[in-house]
C-alpha cells in the first residue's frame, strides 16, 4: 500500500515539480490510506529535499494528511499560515498531521508552498548531510557498537550519529533486494564490511572509490551480535 501510494504521488509530482520554483510539495488523492501517509511523506522529503504534505480523501471529501519537514522549516508555523484552508492540524517542527475538506486542497497547496518559500532560505533548500564523525572500518566493532547504543533513545532531539568512511570500494556488484535496496560487500584497505543501502537502487552510483555516509545498528544473526552498516549516501571519493 505504501509503495503504491508513493509511486502514484511521484508520478503526479514529477509532472509538476520545479526545483527552482517550488519550496514545498503537496500531494493528495482519493483512497490513500492515512495510516501510511507519514511514511510516504518522509520518502518524498528524502527524494526531493522539500517539506511534503500527503493527503488522502474519503468518498465524502474529507481528507486526512501527514507532513514531514526539512531543517529550517517549522512545520506547525507553516501550517499556521494556512489555517484558513484547514480543519484541524497539530504536531511539531518536523512532523504534523492535518484534516481538511477536498474543496480547499488547491487553496491549501498554494498557501503551503508560499509559506515554505517565505520561511526557507535558498541554502536550506540545498540537500546536505551533517556528518558527526569519520570512522575507519577498523574502528567498527561490537565494543564501538555498545558505546553507540548508550546514546539512545534516538529521535528528533537526539538524532542517530551519521558517520563517514572514505576511500571505500565494492568488492563485487551490489545485489538488489526487493527491486529497491542494494546489498554490498565493501572494502576499505584490507577490511571488508557488509552494508545495505535502502532505496539505493533508484540512485545512480558514481565511479568507485567512494566516500560513504552511514549509520550503524545491532544485527542479531545466529545468536551472535553483529554491526550492521546502513548507507545513507554515496559520493565519489574526494581528497582530504
């Protein structure tokens, strides 16, 4: 259900979205299940680096939606500026929910895009990753994972650390899982690591070697605790 809604939303967005013009994205349609709209909005934010609102309308024309933001835009503040076209809304800086009538959709979409344009700087609209620390593969072990896990719980006020590994190469071509994820065996020097790049199949990978932004987590396998490496982004390796 999530994938079907995401694909339908992307089809509509790609036919209208202009990165130079649009500071936010609003998508909506009938029979989009409200239970997955927050996940869909998050995926749209990751793809376009724009605040996104996704709304599903029922047969009576009542809509329920979820929004996700980017750094620099307080979502509740932006929705406050669109209150005249909404029924109810609430949330916090990075995530919110709302309800509205279908006849107000176009008015709301225009107002929300205008609010985002007023509140977001041009710099904030440029995608970037804030890296916490550079790690070598030799440093990633279960002891390091234990220290990492002591930082939990992770969330909006305490984001999970994002690491950088330089000069990384794939040992072999990536294996595609579920037609969208990439499973790698990576090499840095003489150390190898398994890594997964969720939704990475849609991205064009640069020529190796790479600099890799990633997060780690515990992975239980056969009664043993391993360190799983989740790739967030890949770029061509840059000189230090």
